[in-house]
C-alpha cells in the first residue's frame, strides 16, 4: 500500500503544558501585528495594561514567511501610526511613475500611461515596500509596547468547547518521520485564550478547519485564489536608477486570454527589482505550471531587457485570496475573530491587501478591547467587529470591486468588459452578485491540456530547484511530511488518468513528483513523491488539487522559507 498519507502520531497520553492568556493572535503578519499593537494601546488607555497578549508565528523569525509585491496603499498604516514615516517604517520608495504594458505574443508590447491606466492600477500616493521589512518593523513596535511575539511556534489545531474557540494547540516538535517521539521530543502546548485572533494569512490551515467546522462560509461565494511567483533581482545601476519608484503592471503574454493573471515590475532601492507573475488557480489547464508561466513572462523581451546583466537574489511564491467581498467568511464567533488574508481582506482589482489587513486588525482590536472590558467574548459581543467593518472604508473599498474576480470566470474578454462596467456601476457590473466555481472544480481533462514548459537555460529561465534554493526553504527532514495526501490510491488511479497528477505541475517548489511509469510502479514506490523540505508554504496544493485530498498542515515550528526582504 502507498506510504504517503497521514502518519499516525500516536501521541495519546502526552502531557501538555497549558498557558492561559487573554488574547492569542496566531500569525505575525500585518493583520496580526496591527491587531496586537492597537489592542495593547486601547487596553493601556483603559487602565488594563496587565492584560496578557500573545502572538505566535510559525516562521523561525518574524517576516520570514511573508511575501508580497509590494505596493502599499498607506491608508491602513496611517491609521495605525499617523506618523509612520517619521517613526521609521521602512519604505523602498514612494511610487514615482506607473504604467500598464500589454505584452504581445510576438515579443512586442504596448505601453499605457496616465489616463489610459485603468483606475485600480493607478498607484500615485502609494509606496513600494518590502513587506518583510515592514513586518519586522511592526514587530519592533509591538515589542516596544510589551507584547510577547513568539516566532518558531506554529498553531497546529484549534481547541473548542462546543462551538466556542478556547485557544490553539501548538505543533509538537521532535517527532520522527514514522511518527515516533525522538529524544528531544517537545509536546506542543495548549494556549488558552478568551479571544483567539486567526491572522494566518492566505488559506490559513487553522482558519480552513474553523470555517468548515462552524460553517462560516455558509451562503458565501467560494473563495478564489491566485498563485503569485516572485523574484528579486539586482540589475545594473544605470538601468536601476531610473526604475526606482516605478510601478509597471503587465497584461497579455504569456497567459493571453486563457485565464486570469498578469505580471508586475516594481523598482526597489539598492539597484533591485521586485518582479512577479500572478495566475488564477481557476485556470482549466491541468498542466499549467505557475513557475513555468513566470519563466515565460521573464523571457518576453520587455521583461528580459530589464533583467539583462542582472542577478537573481530571492525567489518565493504565495497564494492570494482574491474572491473579494462576497467570498469573505463570517468574521467572528464565540471566542474568535478572523483578520487579514485569513478572512479574504484583499482587493484583487488593485492587487492590494496590506492596507486592508492592517485595517482589519485595527477593527478587530477595537471590538476585542470592548469584549475584555465587559468580560464577554461571546459571539454577539464579537459581532461588533463585523459591524465596524460594514461601517468602514475597508468595506466600501471591497464592495466597490465585489464582482471583479468572479467576472473573469466567464472568460478573459467577458471579465474585462464586466470590470469596465463595474467601474461605472459602483462595482455591480452586469450582475448584482456573481457566483463562483471553486478553483479545483474548473479543471479540464488531461486530454485537453495544452500548457508546455519552456526550456530552462540557467540564466533567465531557472528550474524550480534552483529557484527553491533562492527561497531559503528548509525543514527538519526527520519529521512526518506536513503535506498530507489523504487518499494516496486515488492519485494512482483516477488522478493519473483524469488529470495526469497536476500537483507535479502546479507546485512552484518542486515538492511533488510523479516519476512512475505504471500504477504498479507507483504503488511500489508509495505513490506521489513528496519532497516536503522544499515547501515554501504558498498553499497552492491545498487549493488546486482537483480532489481536495492534499492537506497543508503546519510543519515543526521554524521550518519553511526564509523570505528575507520579500
Ligand atoms: C504575490 C503577492 C503579491 C502581493 N502584492 C501586494 C501588493 O503589491 N500590495 C498589497 O497591498 N498587497 C499585496 N499582496 C497581498 C498582501 O501581501 C496580503 O494581503 C497581506 O500580506 C496579508 O496580511 P496578513 O497579515 O493577513 O497575512 P500574511 O502577511 O500572510 O501573514 C500571516 C502570518 O501568519 C503566519 N502563520 C500562518 N499560519 C500560522 C500558524 N498556524 N501558526 C503560526 N503562524 C502562522 C505566517 O507565517 C505569516 O507570517 C500580495 C500578495 C501576494 C501573495
């Protein structure tokens, strides 16, 4: 029988330490840290400075697992710290110019500037940042207020009392690949909290289970995701100088009209460029490979010309929850709230979520402070967070693009037309509320797959393993794979025939391999090969697997990419 699958940890009877805090925040991204900072300030102002706040982060260092473009709309940061620039929040550059390039398949391109740039892609007044640097700065601000931020601790499961969330259990450390305790075994602890804030970012593994268990997505659209592939390049100084502060978005090749997506080039400081390509995971082609698509994009003369003579510094990938307002789950329940990407606070038309993540953290903090003052963390009390959101600019912004991403499920041209109509109808477009197919439901059979990978040349076109090296991804090898295939036999039978094992294509980190020539060989080898140490925590597999049998769970705390400066 195939070996890939759930390793039974057989850890019954393990004694776990219990830690009791008032508020537990899972995830030290912009949403979680903004929530912590604002909450501490509100509690201090109310004379409740002794309230215990704890922030847990799965990365070895705060910032190591965040990845963004990133052009930041300063609105959220300004509300958190009106003097954010004077205080030293790191920025790469204010945006000095923006344009949209339409890349043609023949290697030529058309540039749109000024009034011809679609309104969502206008970026004057915004700032190019490294989210890694911003998040590390936020962590310093939080610690300056006496907040405990603990990297290296992953929330592994949610603790419940009926429908009430009572906290989380952190990941056990020191379990070998067969599920047995090693000498240095350290049981995860139970962190008990009056309020738990789920700030895990895109497709949070705890949030996913919570949403399903409590039906928080009842009556909502399916969340839609994109995978974004990003690299940072150092380029020759002469070219870099004129690009610092530039924001270039690209449409057209290589994706053309086959799906939703496009590219970005942002001019950073220190002669560096942030480049990336985003593709909707509702693309029907089972051979589509986001990393290969990004490679083809880099090879387009318009992009290749900018990178000529340059050097790759960093690589990474992450998904984005782009479904918008109608895809957001219920934001609260007994003892918990959801903030940031974990709750879908992303404006996909603008490719922006940082300001909304910060704002969601601020709004949640106001409600939690109120709940602690009243000693009442019940669902009706925490409903105040959703009420605050509905009365905020964040809601207005998200509502104004409420049908954006779904419109592209009717085809690229239909999407463009509807997106144009949405601009003049306050976000409505042709239909009051567009429905959506879940990403994994959109795959066409293998026989209809057309996507072909480019040849890798070691220059612009780097293979996945070379790129993964530049992500810094590393995990303790002697632990159970954190990527769990729930039905390995299904990969060998149906998936091979129907879809050709698409995990080997869509994973941007070469985690999954299917080298088997026959079902017998596949069974003999234990099914799909899972190189879990390569995993960059993008969550593409959890979303794109057509049978939804791959589950992304947290590895031992600290494992994963090192997205320095991403
Ligand atoms: C390719 C790409 C390009 C983007 N470009 C832009 C842009 O240009 N401008 C913009 O405004 N937005 C952009 N975004 C969106 C933006 O980055 C996100 O909206 C924003 O980072 C969300 O913040 P967050 O705090 O919710 O989540 P994150 O930034 O993802 O932070 C979540 C944190 O939680 C941690 N975590 C997760 N699970 C656990 C767990 N179980 N236990 C402990 N810790 C956990 C993670 O390690 C991470 O540190 C982009 C996103 C991507 C992927």
